[in-house]
C-alpha cells in the first residue's frame, strides 16, 4: 500500500467505500460502494442498488454523486474526490465528468466494463472540456476479494436452488451443455425424455428421444458411436414413426445432450453397455431392431447378447468387428482424443465426403463447444480396446432369418474389402448369406435417400 500521506488518506476513504459495498452484498446487490469526499469529509455515500430500486442507473457512484450534489446544493462537484471499490463503467464515468469531479480513486479493475482504462478510458480524452485525475488500485486485493467472494456465494446459492427445482440436478463430477446450444437444429424437432434413475448413471442425466406407440410391434433402438450423438438418426425417425413403430434414440453419457463426466476414467465399455442394458429394461423394450453406427453397434450387440429375447435383428453401419482398429481408423479417433481444437462437425462431414453447411457443423460441434466437455472423446480409444467380442452365434442366427444388415462406411478410413473380410473373420457363417451386405452405400446424409433406406428397412425387418 502507498505509504505517503495521500496513500493513507486514499486507503482510509476506500475502507468507507468498502463498508458500503459490504452492505450492498448483504442486500443481494453486486458489492460496489462509493463515497464522495470534500475537504477531508464524506459528503455523499452510495452502494449498488439496481435490483432493489428497479433502476439500471442506481450504481454506487451515481447514488454517491447525487447525495453529494444535494449536500452542496450544486450539481458541480469540482473540488471533490470520488472513491469507489470497482472501476467505474461508461455511465458512471460520464456522470463523473459532467459533475466536474476533481479526482476518481478506485480499487479493483473491471476487465469487462471498466471505462477508466480497462476496456476504454473516458478520462483519457484531452478533447473533453473537463479533465478528471484517476488513481488506480487502492486496496485492490481487498476490493477484488469482496467481488470474488460474492459471486462464489451466488454460484453456490444458484446451484442449491437448481437442486431444489431441477428433478435431475447436475452432479459436481459432471458438466452439462446449455439447452440453447441445441436450439433450432435443422431437421431435429424432438425433445428428449430425461433419465437419471438408471442405477449405472449414478445421478447423471441422460437424454433419450422416445417416439411412437409404446406397444408397437417393432422398436428401433438407435445407438450412435463416437463422436456423434442422436442427431445422426434425424432422417430416419419420422419414417419409422410414420410406419407405426417406436423409435428410441439415447445420447450416450458424455455425448449429445446427456451429462458429461469430467474425468476420462469414468468411461468404459462395460459402463456404457450397463447403462444401455438398464435403459432397455427400464423402458421394457421388445421387438427391437438395433440400428448401430460405429461403436454404438458394438455396444448394442453386447446388450443384445445379454437379452437376445428382446431383439429381432440389427442394421449395423460402419461397425468394425475385430479387437484391433485399422490404422487409419485408429488415427482418426486418436486425433479426436488428443486435439482440443478438433472440429467434430468438420471431421464427420469429411467422413461423409461432403461439405455440409454451417448449421450441420454447429449441430455436430454443439456437445463439445464448451471447455472441458471432451472427456468422452479422450477416453474413446481406450473404450474401443475394451469392447466385448461380437456375438457371432446371435449374428449368424439373425442372418439366417434375414434380419441382419451390415453396411460399410464411406470407405475413407477402411476399404470395403478390408471391412468385409473383418466381418467374415469375426462371423464366418456370414459367407452363406449374401443378403446381409450393403456394399457401396455410404451413410445416407441426404434426407430423401436416408428416408428411402429407412422405408426399405421397415420392409426388410418386418417380414
């Protein structure tokens, strides 16, 4: 602290401004306090009051200036010094200049709205017809600590209030995207049902789109892989519900609109399988066709192996059936895991072989737009290594009943011949069933093409 007589005087009056700030905090206002001093005496005091007064101009500085002007019977405060705990904003700085205040002394800088040097400096224009001296940083640490403590307490109070009002409170070990991030996505009108009651979720909130009649003869269980989310099935949902079927599309924990564990280690193949198995049981799903994309197919197959009586078949897209990933595919997932700036939207559109548009890229990027939301991407190469082996007998059974489709990806990460050879190695029985292969068909990203494939799937799996 400045040891000069001026420094001691400034600290003395800043302490009085801090008293006003603390009183503002007790009233629920942002803790800013101000005093106006003339000839060593306080002639005006003010504390923040916009909320209680319903007045956007009721900043501490303005209220202190008003009281000082009333005390003097003059709106000119030419020989006065204004002490304020926080750097004045543009409005208050303008009021100081209009009042011809001689000096402003403030405590903590305001990097977002400060108009005395932080964002702009209204006192630094020689063209203005009055020049006010500015002294910065008096009792800065104490003033800044008061602000920080206020907002820390407010965050805790807001969290406590949300826990009372929110049936699915956010765990301290997880993150949650804002609803606004997923608002007005193209081709995605469906709102999720929120589930936090599954034991494996341990309180995490999971987004599940559940459309169509619950007693439908056939239910499509749509499981995305990493780094996608339920948006991948936006073109098929309408076609299947129009056929009178039920469609269930969960976002895996860590993806889409579901909560995201903060730690990579929270993710494991066994955990994701358990969550999905509990979801199938909780919704009492029967007559299931598993529609699995990427590793979502592998997770779904593990669930089907546990409860085969609930499943009638599967349409598996770009699913790799063996333990080790092909090199290009492995590198692709490693990039997603290791590069914080890796754009999910650009990568998925490039995988589909098309440019897409800004709205689509935003839809894919939305789950990972905020800092700290990429734990699932970082964990996924390890999760892939943990995936259980594909259930060859069950797949062979579905193939024999003509209730299995295997569709290759776009061929950019794995050649179709390599992909087909891998499936034949995993399930040799597939060599006898030519009808299971959907070769030379990329994932249909054009709505009309995707809906046509969905209608074909109805005919195939309902037969």
